[in-house]
């Protein structure tokens, strides 16, 4: 069971995170356009197991592949009931990439990942650089390859973005991040 009801607290929290952190801190210079044009599809999954998430991801990949890019450019599959453990979520990304290949959508769609406890390899859990990929809920971001290519053409140095993001977060610090109030609301 999925929901696209924009009043759901998971969607409200995710939109707040995009607006205040992703766009507000300019963590992704490409997000503002699709956000302001309402071209993001927000889907809240009720799935609790990796198998159920895989089924929903399968449906969403097919849905996005068939949808008009002008109407929906990208999808956020929000997983509030699955993958509380980041390492389990990180392992699932191989499954997600496998689904893209299985559906013959390689070169058409790709999947990026965000998690409330995201941790880059070689960093401490509380390292502020990890917050570049921290979202209120485990989230699979389905992207159109064409959109990614256009964005990269407009801003070709991806490493510069990553470096700038780390600098931004180091200046902001943990207190500044907490002040944004973009974590998942307490139950």
C-alpha cells in the first residue's frame, strides 16, 4: 500500500527537508527547479520488508518510466517503516540497481539514496559530512538519466558540489543542522 497524499506527515517532513536543507543550503543545485515546478512525485510506502520495498520500487520505476517528464521528473519513495538500520538500507541499494537493470531501464532511470543515519565509508557516524545524504526517512530517489545529464552539463564538476556541501555543513555544524528542524517528526 502506498500513498501520495501530500498532507501525510512523511511527505510534509520530506518537503520541509528539501526546501530548508537541500535547496536552502544548496546541497543540490538541481533540486530547486523540479521542486518549484511541482515535478516531484512523493510516494509513502507502507512496506516493512525488503521484499515489499522491492515490489513497490518495481512499480514506481515502471510508473516513472511511463510518465511524462514534464509532469513528473523524479520520484521520492519514502520508507518510514522499513530499513531503520542504515547498513540494511545500504545493502538494499544493490537490489534497487538490479531492478533498474532487470526492467531494462539502465540509461533511462537511476536510484539515489537518503537515510536519517546515512554514513559515508570511512567517516564517523556523527561526522557532519554525512548530513549531505540525510533525510527524515529512508528514501529512494528515482531520477531520470536525461535530467541528470542536463544538470551535469550545466554544472559539470560534481566533485566541486560535494566539496562545497561539506564546507557548508562544516560551517553550519550540528547545532545549525538541528536548528533547521528537518529530521522526522517524533511520533
